[in-house]
């Protein structure tokens, strides 16, 4: 299964529409958390919001997360040991107030388990690359793992 998430605050119709077009070609179910978007999907299951517990359960079965470049989702993917494909929202398209997501993908591109499609035209190729990943999780020191876990819990509102 592929999980598509755009966060719950803003819609990201460009990504949802592109994933909806690709869904029939992917050979597995695609479930999208669409936020406040207006695009109505035809080829994949869509939910405006998915509660934390439900999202975590879906991630357990997922082979890939396709997401906006939100750092909370990146941390969740790392914690769940799932590869993530990031597609940044763009201010010039009215998808966000600034281009911080472009800066985020510049910093994260090339890290183990993190792939980037700068726009929807690169999605199919990057999905194939992500699904072909076998062993990508990086070895972390115990201290780095503890810090990552604490930061992820803090960002997700679960305290330290």
C-alpha cells in the first residue's frame, strides 16, 4: 500500500490529483489523507483527516509514504522505517506562504530512505525508485536514536 499525506491544515490538490492519475498503474492500493483540498479522487481512497492512531496503523502496512515536505511526516517515516517521497509545496503556485518546503527538500535529498520529486512530472520515476529500495535504513548511534525519538514525539505533540 502507498500512503499519500499532505498534512491536515492545507490541501495540496496538485499532488493529490497527480497521485490519483498514477494510482491505477501502481499495482497496489493508494490511500490519501487530503487535508482541506478540493480535488475529488477517482482512483484512490481519500480521507480529509486520519487520526494519529489510524495513521500509524496504516503506516504499518505501507510500503511507501508520498508526502508534502513536512518535517513531522519525515520524522514519522523515519521512526516507522518507511521510505518517503517528498513533493514540496510551492509559494508561486499558491500552495504555501513561502518556499520553505523547497529548502527542506534541498537539505534532505539523498539521505537514506528519502526521495524527492520537485514536481508531479517526477512522481512515477521516483515512486518506482522508492519501491525498489531494499535496505536503506541507516545505522544510528544510541544517542542519535534517542534524540530522533524525542524530537519526533515533541513535534507530534506527545511530549518528550
